[in-house]
C-alpha cells in the first residue's frame, strides 16, 4: 500500500454541487427524466449527503503498487 486518503469531503462536495445544479435546471431535467425520475435522483443525492455528513458513508482512495 503506497497511500490511502479519505475522499469523503470530495464526495460531499460533488453530491452537493450536483444537487444544486440539478435543482437549477429542474424543468429541463424533468422533461428528459420524467418527474418521478428527477425526484428519485434528487432524493438519492440528499441521502448520500445526509449519510456522508453523519459518517455513515465514506469514500476512501487506496493507491497500491504492483510488485
């Protein structure tokens, strides 16, 4: 193992940014995804954010070297 890094902050930043961006373009996305599909994905992103904030979800990066 060469390196490990907790990337949870990046996961949180990504999910929050995606949620915000999708909300800004809600009407266009609802036309493409359907209202229920749009709502389902928004709920998924909210769940990811909530779990990461309370420590129930994390993203770890592992770098290994093949010998």
